[in-house]
C-alpha cells in the first residue's frame, strides 16, 4: 500500500471485454470437488496480514463446512504482476484485494463483479451505514460498487524513545509543528550523531501529508486539475524536500537508496520517520527490543489555509471477478467479510485497521503500551489518498521531476510547473 509503482495492465485485459470473451470462463479458480466442497482462493499482499486473512477464512469455513478457502499472500510488486497475468488468462483469484491506484482500470475493463446489492436482504444502504463513505467510493465505479471495504490506514510519526532520551529531548506530542520537528532533529544529530527526521522522496508516507497540511492539494475534488501550482502545495512540497536537502539530520536520497528509512530506524541509527499504520505489525513482532512509539503528525505552523493538520488515509477492498463460476459462494464469503464479526477478527489479528465503523479498537488492542491510537485519532482530519484513472502513467513521471529538485537540476518552481502541465494533460484524457 505504501510503495507505489507504475504497473500497466496488458492490452489483453481490454481485449477480454472487447472480444466478447465469455465471462463464465473468467475467474475460474474456484473448484468443486467430488465431495461437494467448493475450494476458493484468496490473494492479497503484505505477509504480516496473512494470519488475519487465515483467521477470517477459518471462521467462514467453520460456519460453512462445504467451502475450503486457500489464502495466498504476495509482496506488493509481485501481487500486481501476478494479478495482471491472471486477468489476462481469465484465472483471477476468487477473492482479491483492490487498491485505489488500480481499481478504476480493472472496473472499466469489466473484470470486477458488481456487488452493489450484496446486502440488500440485510438492510438498505448497508455500505454507507457501516463504512466510511470515502472507502465505499474507493470501490465505486459509475454508480456501482465493486468491492467490500477491507481496511483503512493513516500516516503517523514513529520515533525512537531511546534516541530522544540520549539527546535529552521530550517525546513528540500533539503540540508539535514542523518547526518543533526540525529543532528536535537538529539536536538529535548534534548530540547523538544519529539522524533525526528521515525524509525520503515518498508520496503517501511523505510529502502528500505536508501538502494538505499547508492548505494545498494534489488533485482537485472532481479530478480535473492538479494542484502542483497551488501556494499550499508548493509550500508543503518545498518543506518536505528541504528536510533532506537543507539540513544534515536526514540521510540523502543516495544514502536512502542504499539503506531505506525503515532499516535505519530498526537499526536505531535514525530517530524519526513518517510511517503508515500498515507497518506497525511488522515492527511490533520482529523488533521486540526496539523502544518506539507513535505520535500524530506535526502540523504546519502557518498554513495557506486550514488549521495545519492532515494525515493521508487510504482503504483497500475485497473484490472478485465478474465471471467467477462460483459467484454465489464467493459473494457469500464477501458478504461475511463485510460484517462486524469479520472486522473484529481482522483487527484482532493485527492485519490492519478494519474498515467497519467502530471496530478500530480490535486493532489498537494488539499493541499494548504503544500509542497506535494516534492513527485512529488522525482520521478526524484525514485526507483521502488522491488518485485518478491514469495515475499509474503520470505518477512515475512526476516522481522523476521531483527527484530533479533533490539533485539540484530543477528548482522547486520549475518542477511544480512541469508536474502541473504533465498531470493536467493526463487528466484531460480521462
């Protein structure tokens, strides 16, 4: 969910629809055995979510002994390569995860099953009654819903308490601003020789948060115009880049390409980084001796507009193929995945913050002694992760232009102008 790369669906995806390929053949991974048991496959990414997915599958199988569900978890990049190949060979998994960056292209190609009426026999307006509206919209295309909201995430400030103690500093809290963060980072570097705030070129776990804190925007609300030339956007982007280029408290981009922020944080050579809530389970399980905690993001002290607070949030959904041969069984499992019962199982196993309203504590309670509640609290001023239909085409190009500012080959204004024109041209094609 956090490292976004360009992944282009093969032209054959569109050909599946345009050639009139029979939908009854696609998503054919479900199998009916001789004993009458239907076997389904569930595919996702992020290995630390596997226990949660297995627990969900086991509970559904306990209630439905005629169904067997196999859970397969891939790495982020491998996941999209695998899903693309499956889409092109009409062998989509029975249940798979959808990300906002990819959703519209799969939906537009006719590859996702319409599950708008999944809960019609339960209650009217079920989705909007039980999930945050933006998470429902993330799985909506042309008025139809193609995914059951799975989870959501926000971005928080992770910090090493031992390094703060070594530097003689108070821990970060809700009063912090960008200025407080910089002052603390300078002190940490001077007194300990370790890095303070590590600021890589990163969209979701980096500059996007500062853009919205400063009163700017990445894309406007109706996705017709970029915000790269907005005063708040330039201010936020410039601030984030400056933490890397104007100070020595962050590793350089070259240094981060050799050893990234997470590895430096785990090795206790860096005191702070912006971290998505999806990374907490890994840190909690695999680094039990690391003395860390979480604070809400420092606010912009002088925003162009707004109160200076923002944290980017996003949400995934569970989907299935439009031509799944066991669609009735798959839909029943999807229906279960969207219940409060399933959300609590999901959260209690540390998978991620469940999407179902009011079940966040099931995730929080996994991390005793850690202020992971900060991730949930920031939803009060959360900003939906911005995306568009052509983002996988324009995003790598904007990242290249932003990198030019780090290397000094472009000024902040030159980059902003180039990115604005680039993205606006793409948006016109949507």
